[in-house]
C-alpha cells in the first residue's frame, strides 16, 4: 500500500503517523489496522507491505493520518486482489480408458473453486510406463485446457501410470494419485536370430528367438516354407 501525506494546510498540527486499515472486500467486519511512522521528508511517499493475506482474494484498504489530538478522516477505500497462487487440491475422479494398442483416454474433474487459488488455465497429464515410473526421465507431459485428453503414440501392450494436476498463473498445483491402464495387444514384430540347419535330405531344423517387441502374449508361431520353383509358400504352425 502506498500513499502521500495530505496537503500541508490540512494537517491541523504535526502528523505523527498513519493507520492503515484493511479487510476482505466481501466482509462487513471492522478494519484491521497497522501503524506506520510519519516520514518528515517533504511530500515523501509512504508504504506498507501487508503480510499473511489470503491468496487471490480482494481486499479493501483505507489510510488515515493521526497527530497528538487524534485521528483524521479515512481516505477513500481502495480495492485490490492478491496474486494468484497454486491449486491446493488435485483434480479428482481421474479415470483412464484404453482405446487401442497405442492410445489411452484420461479424464478428470477440476478442483473446487475454493481450492483453486486463482483462475485454472489448464491441466498437465504426466504419464509413463509403470515399470519405470520411478525414473522422471521416462515420463512425458501433455498440456490441455479441457477436462479430458487422449494420449497417443504409447507403447503397445504396456501398463501406463498417469497423474493429473491443474495450474494457474501462479504455478502447478497438487498432482492426483497415480492411475493405471494397459494398452491393448497388437501384432508382434518379427522373430529374431532365425537359423536353419539341414538335418537330412528331407528335413531342415529351424530355430528363432521371440520378437524384441512381442506386443502381447505370443500364442503360436507359423513357419513358412517354399520350394524354389513354388509360387506359394506352405505354412506350418
């Protein structure tokens, strides 16, 4: 709060100091006052920093000078908002739904206005594979202004953990508790380390290793063979 002394002709004596009153603009309670000593420098601007106020709340402020006789009239009331803070509660009712082998939908409900401490401008969805959730470098973040989003480009047949937070111009709020969803199975990649060993004039032993990315639970393998002069391969499971 800043102010200057009244005109010299209105002092009616020597000013000793000022009373600075403040209260919630929505309240009818009496002002709470703090005292500021008068500065004898001519027309010097006085100031007071009022502490321990509520976040993102409108306050009304008045100032009155006093001398040894008593207090003068109060100034015109001024109103101002304290700055925005961070949401003190996480989004609630967070849910996830698996859509495909690489997409998951995440939805939530915004924190209550009483806990927002400002204007919620968006949300951050933090997500990553559950098995490496402890590693911050394995996590990604998606920012959105709506109350749901779809995560794309996920690993196939992988369990994911997700958290959601709301943010204001004051910063990020509290994260929700992690929720978990697994992407669906998909077709596997090709087997690796394939080898063929001639066993006899009529047989070949074929060996391989499972795909690096099975993308699900492998239930069987199909081996295709084709003679040099054949048009279509023959399969054997």
